[in-house]
């Protein structure tokens, strides 16, 4: 019987029933707020009452053993202490099983039913922060994520939304926090690297006007936004440059046309003067010289004849023969650069006759991968010093550089003009 147990063993029995009673209390607390779980409250109350009675009896026996209470109180609990040990063990096992089964069934019922408590638990699991407060700033609903954001930004939880709003506007943050504004939106950057978009609006709930504050996690999109801003800045810079280029386009085109006209005029006049000089010194075909003079005059009056549409290279070779110079071509002429090369040959022909007094003009074409190289030299007298690029040579360099070519002029040991064409 229990009455034969020593006081230590009796106290162990009381602890066992105390634990079972705690399970019953958990069931009762968990069942509140769930309409379909009220039956579990009524199941748990008898078990809780029995456990409380056993714990109270053990406590009374302990007090009698210690001499704190009169011995007459022992008669009041003799009915319980007279139970055999197996009956007490069976009662304890039955109460424990009943409490555990009740708790398991309660959790299953809660998992299937929607209640205010389950809604709160679900809101706490959201990845975004939510806060609903009264107009005076008292919070009615705050989830765990919003509490975390508030602690990280302000060093305190959400207790007064008006106070936190003032701190937000004054930028009173914890170290490492900052507030960025983009297109009227507020982005709160926390020390852990996360970024939150803050939205505030007024709502009506149960007839009361409330303020809802939501913090959206936009950490990944924040990085994309910063990259987009950098790209937009680069695009704006390019647009400004394009605007400047387009604004100067008419001037550039006009200058290019003027330069081309000057080069054509210089070349045609040089050609005509060379033929005239050779005719005066050596004689020759009077009709050819007259025809060239006529074409030049008509060109100056903007009345060019169709004869200028002939192959310029053939005309260059014929003009060179007319002034006593032989043009020797080595290699294959690149068609893409034919006009520029013809202008260079005419300029070098003029210099060969006028300055070098030469009889042969060598033109060599070579190809190296994507590049073409043209070298022009003569057998006349070498220059007495460095060649000054004026007149035709200056115009030729300007035209070559505008077309992406490189030009170089050498004076030692002989005159040589080189064009590197890409």
C-alpha cells in the first residue's frame, strides 16, 4: 500500500502525477481559441483534478512527516494511502496515456482548423514584416519579422509606431543602417545586408481606422536596381554624346565636302599645270593640253564634262607619260582604297616632277593579314631636309586619317610616302 512507502518514494509518486497534470494544463491552454477543440478541455479537467488531489495528498503527508501538521490530518487521506501499489501505478499510467492521447488529438485538430491563433502563427512565418496599429500608435498586430527589423534598425521592438515613425523620418538608426529614397519609395538597408521596402497605408478593421505598415524583402531586387541606375547613367552619357555628334553632323559633313573639293581641285590643277609645263619645255600633243585646260576651266565653273568619269588610274598613267614620268605598279591595287591611293599617286607624281626632277615613280602594294600597305618613292633627287606637309600632302593626311588610314613621310635616304590601310 502507499501508506507503507517511505516518504521519499511517496514524493516521487507525487512528482509523476504533477508532470501528468502539467500535460493536462498544456492541453487546456492549447485548446483555447479553437472552437472545435473545446471537447479536449473537458477531457483534460478530470485528469487535472485527480493529479491535483494526489499531489495535494502527498504534500500533506510530507508535512505530517516533518511535524508541520497535526497527526489527525492523516485520517483525511487514509483512503488514498490505503490503495495498493499496483492500483496507484495503473492509475498513473492510465492518466498519462489519456493526457498524451488527448494532446496528440488536439494538435491534429488544431492543424485542420483555422483560428485567430493559427492566423497569428501563420503571420509570424511570413518573410515580410507586418504591423497594424491604432491611430495613437498602439500596435494591434506585429509579426516576428517586423520585430526583428525594428530591433535591427532602432534598437527596440515595436511598442509605439508613432515614435518609430519619427525616428525613421529623423534618420535615427542603429550604426550600419541607412534609408534610401527612390521614386518616392523608402528602402531601409540593415547592417546584415538586407534591404526592405517600407509601405504605409490606412485601413479599416472592426469599424476602427488603423495604420498598416508592411516591410517587403527586396534585397535581390535592390542589387538589380543599383545596376539599372548605373546602366541608365551610362546610357544618359552616351545619349548626350550622340546629341553633340548629331548637333555637329552638318558642320562635319560640310567640312568633309569642302576638303574633298579642295583635294579634287588641287589634284586637277596640278595635273593640268604639269602637262602645260611639260608642253612648254618639251612640246607635245597640243590638243591634249588644250582639252585638259578646257576641262579644268569648266570644273572651276562647275561645268564638268563626262570625260571625268573615265578611269582615274588610266588617266594618271597617261598624264605621267605626258610629263615624262613612268609610273610602275607592283602588287594588287585594293579596290576599297582606290580613290585615296589615286590621290596619293597624283600628289607624289606632282612632287616627282616639280621637286625631285625624277623620271620614275614606284608604287608598291603589299598585304599583311587585315592590313594593306602602299609605298610610293621616286628616282629623283632626295629632299634637302625634312619634308614639310603643306598643301597637297596636308590635305592627303587629313583625308587618310578620316578614312582610318595611317600615313608617314620619309626624307632619308630618299623620299618615301607610306599608307597603312586597315
